[in-house]
C-alpha cells in the first residue's frame, strides 16, 4: 500500500448478487461510538457476510492488539446482507482517516464500492453532541434531498436546520449528492462523555424503521443498560459536586433544547 | 473527487460570451466575513448568473446544513454578470482551503477559469484587522502594479506600505502578477471581533467606484446597521468594564492609526 | 530525492546470497532507544555487512553532526549477516518518518527490500513504557499469527492482549501480515525516562533465544550498568523528594503490573 | 504553479558563463536573519546579477507588501557574480518552505540549479543560538568532508562535534554530500533574541576569508553597530531586573562555552 493509497482486500470468493438495489449503511467510529456500535450490532444480528477490508495509509499508523495476542493494522470492513425485500452493505471500522484530504478520498472509494452493486441510497450513523445527559436520546437528521427530509417526522427524526456535520459521516452523504445518490445522516443524541449504547440503540431503531426491517435488539439493550448505569454514577458524582461535569449535571435539572454545538461526528 | 483534486461542476448550459474583458472579483470567507458579504450582496443585487461550483478535498471535510434541512459539501461558487460597459466574474464561497499547498492550487484554478474569458484584472476583498471599533471604517489597499496603486488616493483607498496579506486574498493577486494579470486587494477596516457588514459596505463602495457601476446598497446598509448596534452593545459592556475587550474599548477613547497587525485575511 | 520519495543508496558491490531465508530484524529509534541499541549492538558484535542506506524526505529535515565534525542527512541503514544456520537482515536508523503517511510508505519499502531475499519473517524491537523503574525489565510481545504467540511463553515473553503499537514497530508487522509474512514485535519494559540499555539487553536476549544464535553481550551489559547507575541516581533524587518523578519513585515501593499506557514506540 | 511544484522564473536573458566553477552560497531567512543579512550585503556590494526567482506552493501562502505599496508572492532569489578568480551563485529569500517534505524538494532544486553551472562546492550561512549576548560572536562550522573540517581552525572556525542543523541550512549540505558535492555550514553565534547583524558580519568575514575575496563591510558594520546598541538597551533593562531575559543577562557575568542548544537554523 504506497503512501496515500487505499487498498481493498476481498475475503469473499465472489461478490454477492443482490435481489434489490442495496442500501449502504456506514457506522464509522466517532464520539460515543454511536454509529459504530449500531452497525456492529446489526452485522452480528443479521449474520452479515464479510466482503472486504479497507486499508489506508491515512489511518493512524498503528496495529491494534486483539485479546488473543495477535495484532492487525487499522482498517474499515464492509459486510453484505440479503433480506426478503431489503439488501444491505454495512460498513464498520477501527478508525477514520487522519487527514481531511484522505477523508474525501476514502468517501469516494466507499461510494465507488457501493456503485458496483447499484447502491442508490446511503446512510451514515453519527453522534449529536449536547454535553447533557438525557433519559430518552432523540435522533436528529439531515439529508441530501428535500424528499428524504420530508419523511423524517414520520419516523420521529428531529430535523436539523443549521450547523455542519464533520468527518466521514458528512462527506459520504455530501459526495453522494454530487453523484446523484440519496444520502441520509442520522445522529443519536449523546453527551459526548461516554461510549453511548443508548444513543446507538435510538439511532439504529430509527434506521430500521426507515428501511423496514426488524432485528433483535436485546444485546444492544444490554449495553444500553450499562451506559445508563455509568451515566447514573457520573451524575451522582456530579451531584456530589465532584468531577468536571458538574455544570452539565445541573443543566439537566432544567432540560433544554440542545444547541448544535458544531461538534458532531 | 480524488484526494488533492479540485472539481468544477458547471451549472450553466453554456459559458457566457462577455462584451468586454471581465473583471474577476473574489470574496472569500475570512475575518468578519467582510469580503464574502460584499460579494454575496453584489451577486444578489445584480441577479448574477451562477456558472459553476468548485469542490475540493482541501476544503474542511464537512457538509453545511441548510435551513430546509438539506446538507451540501463545502464549496466555492462563481457567478457572471454583463453590464452595459462592465463584465464581471464573481466568486464567493463557504471556505478557504485547509492547507497552504491547496491554497496555491485553488488560486491557480480560479485564475485559469478567469483566463478562459480573457479576464485581465482581478480583485480580492479582504479584512484589515485592527482590534479597534471605528465609526467610519477605512479601506486599505495593495496591488500588483504601481499604476494601480497610483489610483488608490482618488478612490479614498489608504495605501499599505508594509506587512503581508495571507490566504487566498493574497495568493490570488500574487499569482496573478506572475501571470501578467493585474491584481488589487481592497481591505475593509474591521475590529475582527464581529461579522462586519459595515466594513463590507465600505469595501464594496470602493470597489464599485473603481469599476464604475452602481448597485442598490440598502440591504447591505440594513446589515451594516445591525453591525453598528451589535458593536454599541459590546462597547457598552466594555464601558461597564465587562468582557475581554475592555482594553480595546479604551483605545477607542483615543483613536489611533491602527498598526498593521499582520493578521489580515 | 524528490519530495515524498524514498531513496536506497547501496554500498555493497553485490547483494548477498543467503544460505537460508533471512529474518528481517528492525531496531528503529524510539522511547529509551530500546530497539535501536539492541540492533546496533547486534550489528557490531556480528560484524554485519552494510548493504544500503535509506534516505527519505519524510525524515526530519536536518543533518546530524558526527564527533569528527562532519555532517550527514538523517537515514536508516540495513546490514546483513550469514551465520551457520541463520541469515539476518538488520535495520537501524537515526529517525522514523515524521508523518503517518510516510511511515506506511517506508514500511512497504523495507518489506520490499526483505522480499528480494525471500525474507518470510520480520521482527521489530520496541519499548513498553510503564513510567516505573524496575530491576528486571520484562519483555512483552505481540505477533501476526497465533502460532507465534503460542511460543512466547517458552521464551519468557509476556503476552499483550490489548492496546496498540504505534509507529514503524507496529506498521512493519501489520503490513507484513497483509503480505503473508510472519511478524513479531518484542517490547522491552522501560520507564520511558532514560536511554535504557537494560531494556535493550532484555529484548535482545529474548530475540536471540527465539532465533537461536549467541552473541557476546558484554558491551551492552556495560551500557546496561550505566543505565542502572543513572536510574539509581534518579531514584535517590526522587527519594530526596526532588525531581518531577517522585510519584513514580513511590510507585516502586509497591510494584504493580504496569498497565498498557498506550504509549508504546 | 500546481500544488507541490517549485517554479523558477528567469530574469536574465541568458545564463552566465563562469570563468571558474562557481561556489553556491545560501543565506536563508532564519534566527536572527544571520545568513540572509550576510548574503543580502554580499549581493549589494558585489552588484551581483539577478538570475532567477524561485516560487513554491510550500512557501507561506501570502504576499509581502513593499514600501511602494505593491505586493509580491514569497520567493527565493538567485544572483550570480564573476570575480577575477572566483565565481559565485548567491541565494537569498523571503522564506523557507513550510513543511519538511518541501524543504527536501527545494534543496534538490537549488542543487540542480547549481549543477547546471558545475558548482562543486556549496555554503550555507546559519545562526548558532546560545541565548547569551556576547561582544565577539564566534563562528561555528560543520562540513560534509573531513578535509573541509580540517581547514576550519586556520579560518578561526570553532568545530561542532555534536547536535544537528535543521532546515534548509542542514539539508542543502546533507543532500550535496549524497551528490558528491562539498558542503560547508558556517554558523554565527547569536542570542536568538534580535536580528543580529553582528553575527552576520562575523559569519560573512569567515566566508570571505575561506573563498578569498574582499568586500566593503561598512554598510553591514553600520547595521552591526545598531545591533550592538539594541543589545545594550536590552541588557540595561535586564540589569534593571525587567524583561524576561534577566536570567540570560546574568549568565553574561560568568561567560561560558555555549552548549549546542540543538536549536540551530
């Protein structure tokens, strides 16, 4: 992999034939791992098929050590799933590129990959950072077309009307638009302080209602419970006046419409 | 758009035929949005024709969310206008490139675009940061040729005789000079603390007097009034000794020739 | 050497013919110079043959001044050695690349070089930073294959089961894995505060036991003694409550399993 | 000038024919402007001929404004001079490249330019930062060959035996060595706190004694006097206990061999 290059390593003997145009759904690692946890859960529950790993010299120059003691380069991975009426390409990964230029390049490669299968619609799952802990995380959204935006209300998605979405979650739908592909970004409300499976569950449920499939959520619910307990612990510490988050803790007494902090990933 | 590439997406069915060599006028986003506000006003009042959008992997990797909930990649845009005796190419944008190398590349592409139409003169509208609020912002200038500099006085432009102009506003005229194209940078005096439509109005009026066209300024004047009120509020807070700008506030009591802070964009 | 290029300058008239597939062993400069000291000792004791110097525009832009007053560009160097049953390619260097993208590129070039000679196994020697001084530094390890990991215990290597290895020491084995080449990273336990020949000796002894050759360690032991004395001095200062390391000094009274600080190089 | 490119713009109608192999002498802007002031003085006194300007997208993206109000891109410039027995190529500039990779590239281009004229020897003039004000700045040196180093003593040059030289001053001689061209770096002792014409004069006198030509130094001496007066003012302030440099001021009472601070440019 020469400098600057992006390399696809295919594991599947042959590429899948989809019954219908697949939807490409991306869960990049980011704040609270909201998107990545959701996609990893989906891959696990659907027993999706591993198609390819993506390596890039723009990923952080390191190996990740597995629990069995073996090490692997940082990578992204794409899986496929064929349902009765729905076809999916699912992307998860260890990292986003470390420089802006390479984020554009990776987004192009991912959309090229989807184009091979005639993917006409792409979703990115992201985090909506508020700095505030909430019981029921909302799901925010933006999209490339007014028609998609029009359907948000019916799925309980709060429409964003300002701000920006940075990183791969924004670029993938932005470049999709230039290619005439429909893009939607769904963002789970999260404090930004913890790995937030609660937000992941909210954003995944919204995705599933939009694409119309059902998945057992129990494993993700279990993780969401853990998140809830972690948050309660933090809140108790904050109530006790300890920890640097006291201020946000108080904000909870008077819940407020979170402002777009411009820190979305 | 491969990494490092700059992509022009043309909207006009055919490129305009200009009656006269067009002048290229650039309003990049920068301190106080002085240049961008001026060009956006000009585009609006002249009902200029959209020619092309410019996308680049050197723009910040994000999408901007519009008020209707749809999202777009960061871009620059070029418009054209044909007057009785004047032809204009107008450039506005969401962003400047995020790395120096790409700023040079974008400046070359913009000048290449202008060259297609025989543009022999280019203007950039910028901000002259003083850290001081003033009632009547001055307009400063520098240019590629002594002949252009010689005309500044007759248009009320204060000549700069030291310092530097960083970013696209400097590069576009600097590279223009290497190509034998005349370049002028006009800079509106601004504190640097607020979006400054007052400075935009001043720099736009100067541009219009140089290129000899008239434009209804009422909308920009309205915005300038808002700026004025915002500044007054800040000054009152400063007078009350609050706010981090108190020091500059005092400087206003004894107005002084602003020094080139070297922070011009 | 154009920007971005990596240049090999060969000193040997002809490339060596190895009796057996050589093992490539890399000692990049890093924390405590653990890896570099070990390889430099090995090169010296084996009277290894200098094959090539590697120059790169990604190395820090500077010359190093030698004790004789002459100056040289930063470089990496590769040596070869042919033993009775073992063949070695040994890499040492002044520097690692200064940007991630170039670290990937250099790792590829080094593995290409090894591939010329049919190298099927690569080792990197690194530092395991604990922030704690210890009498008997342990050696930690990770590898590309479970089979290699399985042999660690028999050589007294503590298995890592989490974290990451950043920089060339990680990339070389990570990219080797993509090429089907076996990679092992051995890390000598070190405080991270001093050039640590003790850790170098530990990691080198482990390497030698794995590849099955013997080398006179007296010179490295001498340096290790110096390290020990330096550490004792620092500890005395810490005991006396002076120096910024007091806290770590106290940790020594209650030795603890060093956590993977994630700062490994 | 596409991104990453280096562009030579030639002013001379024809390239000079040198009576003898020219020496290339570089005075890049750096700490105290020691090297640049020396070369600018040499160009002025020798009435050297301007050959070419060098532009690069790796120079800071800005224009410099001249006293007449006109603006120019950042650049380096090369001049030539033919003496009775000595030929010179003289390089001065506004800036060094803004990233390491481009420093390597520019050094290669400069050496390519010199190679056109058969230049076999290159000098760089730099600053040796000590953080201490001295009456008689020493001149330090390093070179690519022991033979050059051997001649330092006879010209009063203090030999460096450790440390490194960063930036263009180091790269130009380091890459020259790879090309079989002799390189010498002369460094004028300076505090690093002021533009130091005293250090420039010292390093230029040393250069002239090595290459065996005479130049009227009165203008540079005048500037050196100014430096001296500036330093005296600073010292008086330091003696009065004001200014952040008091500590260095005291060091002067007990003058000491300045250690290589590793900060040389």
